C-alpha cells in the first residue's frame, strides 16, 4: 500500500472541508429549511471530514474555513428552539468567509497610466 504524500493529504483535506462547507451553506440558503433534516445531513456530511486526515493549515482563509466548519458543528449541537439566530449567524459568517477567499484575487488597476508617480 502506498502512503500519500503530505501535499496530497493537504489537498484532500482542503477539498473535503470546502465540500462540507458548500453543502451546508446550500442547505442554509434553502427556502424550505427544516431543522431535523438539516441536522441529520450536516452530521452525515461531517463524517467525511472526520474520516479524512487532519493537517495543519497555514493560510488565513484555510484557518477561517476550518473554524467555520467547527462553528457549524457547534451550532448544530447547541442551538435554540427556532434555530433562526444560528442560521442567520452561519449565513453571515459564510458571507465573510467568501469575502476572505475572494480578497486574494488579483484586481487590475484600471487607469494605471493616470496615477501620479513622483519617483519616490
């Protein structure tokens, strides 16, 4: 049996985390949200995360992704009766996570030639 390299394990773990988070976010955004089915699906999705080997994540986005996954599990385990506050919090954090992911995208300066450069 061949042992997977550290890079392969890292990619696999990141893919599993992102897949888990994307699935949960789509469940949260669903109009016909039902708490019991949500909890059962989250727990079944989280089994994939638990089965993969956990690795150290260095990037800020990856650390936030891991903490968001933990926030999901914590809010499913300890929630209020209506779950609406937790749902709104999870959707807000998902939005912030998405912003963090897109923050590193390259954005071209549109009018670069018109900017003032005094040589210093």
